[in-house]
C-alpha cells in the first residue's frame, strides 16, 4: 500500500515539461516521447481522464494544440473518444503486432479510421499582443481533429521500425508506462528516473543496509 501511495506522490513531481498552473494538480505526464504513448500514461497510477477539465489539461499539455487554445467544445463525449482511442493504442503498442490476432486487427482498423476521420488541427503563425509570432488555430478544434492527430501519431509509430524497436515498458513495480527509449545505448529502464528509477535506488539501498545489519 505504501508503495502505491509513494508512486502517486512521486508522479506529481515528475510532470516533465508540463507546467500550466491550472492543470498541474492533475499530475499529468508527458515524458514518454510520443503523444500516443503519453495518452496511454493517463491510466496511471489511476484514471486521469475522469472529467472534462483534466482532459482539457491533457490536450493542452500534450502539445496537440498551441498554448492558450480554447477547448470550449470539450464535453463528456470527448472523454469517451479519448479513452476509446487510448484502449486501442494500448492494444497496438504492447506486445508484438500480429496479423492473426483478432484484437490487434480490431484496434488497428479503429485507429486507422480515426486517423483519417478528420484533418488534424493546423496551426498558423500570428502576431500576439507583444509583437511576437505565435502559433494559433483558426478556430476551436473538434474532438475528431484531435483524435485524428493522436491516431496519426500511433500510425507513424507503428510503421516506423526504428521507433517501434525503441518502445519499452517501465521496469518499475506495477508501472505500466510505455515509453520510447531514445537514450544513448538504449539502456533506459524507467519511465522516469525521478519516480520509478528513484524508487528502485531507494529499494536497493534498503536491501544493502539490511544485509549490512544482518
Ligand atoms: Zn515507471
């Protein structure tokens, strides 16, 4: 039990590059190396996409839309859509792809369908009040457009042999996070050295201390 609680607390400190104050309390993580894998991470250590506001925070934090994009159309149907896509992506990236697997086939068909269902949000460069060029969308993005962007990321990942070979599942206890290992020598073992890596180091230290006492 204590481990689980520690995991939840530690995750919050490792929110990666995400720093929007309104949303940091959701403890979202964006350190998997791919948007479609970041979406998978929203199940850990518990369901993050359980309300519209955290979903908005995830969409903003993931970089799917330029900073400051209003997501006014987001509602409960968006939650259903993102969670459905998340389930299919998980099916596709965990384990080997197989032509013979019915579940893999269903997930693949659905991700392909979502990837082509709408044009992805296309940012333009516009002047902000301070005279800098910033990215902005033409209008509020639709759910279909955002799902298409995540689904295309999954399509690109699945069809890129180098990236595919770099997919790893964290070695941490009970940590299901899947990430892209782009480290030198491909020896990254943890979803995050601050959370799972640190927990392993602490456990190793305790084991050594216990041995020394024995
Ligand atoms: Zn982990």
